[in-house]
C-alpha cells in the first residue's frame, strides 16, 4: 500500500502554533517544520497503537494555551515568539502508519526529515514513543558531526527488546552506531528503566556523558551547559519523563527528582547560543493520563523556547549581501 510521507493532523487546532498546513514536502518553503511521528516500533502487539500515538495531536490541541496569539509578548523569549521577523513556520502533519506494513513508517519518517532538511528548515518533532528519533538520527547523516543532547530519566541503550532493535529502549544505542553522531550527553538520568549493568557499561565504553538529575540539581544547569563543547551542531531529544512528574505528569515511566522546566528551558537557550541546534523532538507523552493538558502545554512551551531563541540568534535571518 502506497502512503504519502505525512497526513493531516486530527485535532481541534489542526496545526501547532497556528502554523499553515504544508503537506507537500517536495515544495516546502519554510524555516521551521513541525511534524508529528505518532508510531514507534512496538515490543508487543497491544502496543502498536499505544497512548503515546495520541500525543502529536494532543500537543496541537493545546496551541491556544501554549500561545494565546502570535502577536502577544512572550516573557520566556523576550517578545513575540517570531520577534516580528518574516519567519516561515509550517506544520507538515503526521507520519502515517500502514496496517499492512508495520515498519514502513520509519522509512517515511526518515524521508520526511531528509526533505525538511533539504529545504533548509529546522525539524521539530512531536512523538510518539522514544523509538521515533531513530529515523531522525539517520536523516542527520549529512549534518555531522552531531552532538546528541538527550533529556531523559533513562539511558535507552538496549540492544533489543523482544527482538526489536529500534524500539523505545534503544534510540541512543542506535545513535551511537552512526558515524555522524559524535558526543552524547544524557541529562536527567535517575531511577530505573530498561537498562541493566551491561547497558550502562556499553554507554560508558562509548564515552557517553551520563549526567544524573541530582548532579544537575546539585551543580546547577549552567555547569552542565559549560561541559558541552561550544560551536557544535546539536540535536535535542527530550523524553517527557526527563522532567519531574510534577511538571510533566502524563508519561509512561514517571520518576521523582526530574529536571525542572526552568532547567530544560535554560539548556535549550544555552545550546542555541553555543552553536547550531539542528532540530528537536519531544516524546513519551501519554495524553489519557494528563491533567488539564499540562504535559502537552509544557511540551509546547519547550518548543516555543527553542523557536524564540533560534529566531533571536539569527538562525532564520536572510544571508547578508
């Protein structure tokens, strides 16, 4: 069955942040492209359509709580989000799932990101579980070396689970195998996940910078930002459980002691100032357990902070003559 690379979102606000819907990726004219990737690669049949598949449209649905209007002053970024500049932000829709081919959406996801990058746009992705960044990482092979910044409670370094090598427990292990991925910073790690001692040892053998959440709390996020090399090309992957459940409660694996909104916001702004942020994803939101949409709203506000910071850093300004 032949499917397009993306399909229209299904939400009250059909696009994120009031962006025009632009499904034709071959004629994409944008600086920023919001894209939904609802489906990962499930470990069990019942998880094919998990709660996280609803997240891209749930985040779109709270657009009016993320931003009351694009003309409004936004104190997180120091003025209107786009700073009254001619920034073109579009929503390209969701990568669809083919019931006849349960893995083909990863190919569509990778192809979609490649087209977004080829158009010169920054991809900002809403998942989906944490398997969905794997095709994004693959599509960054022309952008290396890429410094990978992960915000998460878990290191996600499993070789496979139930024979599935590109599921939600494996994205950073898969990234580590890609030649264009350089340093990896794993920030907010705590509690227990799928990692066993052998996964921790594999991550350390690679040279991953594993930074527990309590190290961030004790040292401050500025000290962590200072450890990340300047002048890099960064990609940010945020698992919602990397933040404390008091901030993002609707997650599959909540653990106390997570990062605060302020810390993650400051990390995003710091990376934008240090070098070039190539894109970002936010994953692992479970809308059915959300309280007043707060988890989706926080996700939207983190995206706003990346966009607003990148605009003010001149990412999307026309080249000087």
